[in-house]
C-alpha cells in the first residue's frame, strides 16, 4: 500500500492513483475532512482518511496523523500531491523510512525564497528579490527599490499554494504597500502557521522583479541524479470564461526550438542547484524579453496539476506518475516508448459558472460535430455527483477540456468552442 497526501483533486493525484492501481498497489488517501465524500465517489482509493481542517497546515499534526494510520496499515512509502503537505511528507519520509538528507533539500523547495536564494548562490538565476517579514521591512524598501511602470515587481507569500495572495505586477511603492497590508488583513484563512527553522513562514512574503514575457512550465523527474525532461508547455495566461476567471490554456508543442532547448537546459540547472532527487518537478518560467532568456519563477517538487501529466504521456510517451512511483519505491516498471507527436495538445480548466449541487456537464447542441472537425476534444469531469459548487472561489473547476488538434488554428478554435461548456447544478 502507498499513501498519498492531497487536498481534494490536485497536483496529479488522479494520475498517481491510477498508475499505482495499474501496478497492483493499494492506495490510501490522506486528505481534509471536507474532501472525503467527494474523493470516495471517484472510487480510486482503497482507503481514505480525513483530517480536521484546522490541522491541515501543521506539519507536526500531519506527521502524528500518519503515525496513527501507519500503525493500522502497512504503507511502503508516502507521496505529496499538494504543496502545503510537502514539508510534513519530507519529515515523514525521513522519520519512518530512513530517507537520506536529500529530503532536507526537497523540503526547502516548498519555500519560494529558499529556492530563489539557492538559485542565486549557484549562479543559475539572479532575479532580484527581497524578503519581507514585517511592515518595517516594507518601509526600509523605499530607499532600496525603485518601483515604476518601467520597473514592476510582484509580491507573493514565500510559502503558499497556487495563486493565493499573489499580486498583479505592481507599478509603484504605494501599490505594493496597499497590497501587502491587504494580504496581512486577509489573515490567510487556510495557512495560519507553517513553522520551519523557528520561523512561521505563513507570515513571510517574497518581493521579486516582474518578468515581462511569455509564461512556460517545464515538467520532469530527477531520479538517482539523472534529470529526465518530460516536456514543456506554454500558458496563454488568465482568461475569462462566461465572466469567471480561469487559469488559461496550457498547450504544446512550443514551436521555437531554441526556446524549448533553453527552457529545458535551465530546468536541468535548477534541479541540480537545488540538489534534489527522486522527485518530479514542475518549474514555472517566463521568457525575459529584455534579456532574451528564460527566468525561473518558482519550482514545485510534485506532479503538475490539471492534465499536464496526460499531455506529456500522450505527446512524449513519458508517464511522470509511473516514474515517480518507480523512483520512490525503487522498483522497475514497464514504461512506454519515447515518442514525439507534433499535434497541438492543450488543457483548458473550465471554471464553475453557477452555484449549487453539481450534477454533471452540460454539452451544447452540435458540440460533438463541431469539435470533431477541429480534432479530438474530451471534456474530463473532475468532480463527483453531489459536490457543492461555489463560483466565488477563484480556482474552482468542474471539468477540464483536453484538446488534440493538427494545427494551431484548429486548436484555438477548439478552445473557443469549449468555453461554451457549463456545469449542471441543482
């Protein structure tokens, strides 16, 4: 049996569970109490353990929960598919499985400022940044940093999940100050405390120089010192679908071969600088138009979210989830043949447009006929019947559209067609 920590459906948890089941492993899911019912409906997990919401971001409490669970179940290893659980899982791997110091390095990757410091120290990426612990740190920055429309900055939590409390590009110190004060007043409803080295990282913010350019991500895995690049995707950026914010479209291939090579090379250097192994990685980058090179925005030592695992498996024949199992368990598995498929692949998250009880997906009349002319379009339902939908949540998706098309024009036409898909709610 393997154990997976995840809050609901996130970070490749479905792909990891499916690959584990295909290899005849039982799968135990450790999640928040509120996600137990909906995850049970998916029928992917042999056992599900719910933990109180107030204890989700307390590493010590999570380790205690695991100790109790491991006494009742023979668990071979444990995985994290949700960033806030990552530090606790690193501690568990060291305590329960005698893991080496590589998991100390892995743990540091969950703190964005630690990643930034290591990359700068190793000469991999020198993007300017500052740490902000208190309001007085913000005051001191007035004399150190020039912020303007020609020199914009971003503010974000050093420890966090997804785009929670990440500012837009800021054009002035006043904008920076106002966003920081607003973030402090929010109280970070989900993450009250994340202690590491006597610091509560829930209160630490990272201010870094904004990089103007296209957004990319590179996914892969590092196993026993060898870095395997599964592929790279480009993100269109935030879009509005039926008045609701969506993360945008992840798509491949990247037509510029030099861009692809530069992104892959930087990913390898980043993983080596962070000294991590036996882990997948999802590295977010931007192409710096001024410097004509990619810059690292952040690294997440986990499987990617959405359908990126599917894109890399279908396009390149690389199953990140299977390689993750293989690396962590130390067993040889039958892997697919490497390949290159030059069709356009894409993942479009479809945001909740109505509040209520979820009952399925509403497909417009003529959708199948229109989509078949453009390529292969699958609407993949991520939710279970009976889940409560709340469109006020900025990243609540009821489904993802998975698109394969022979040309770029057909691909984007399919994207527009999928924006008409909506949830059925009571």
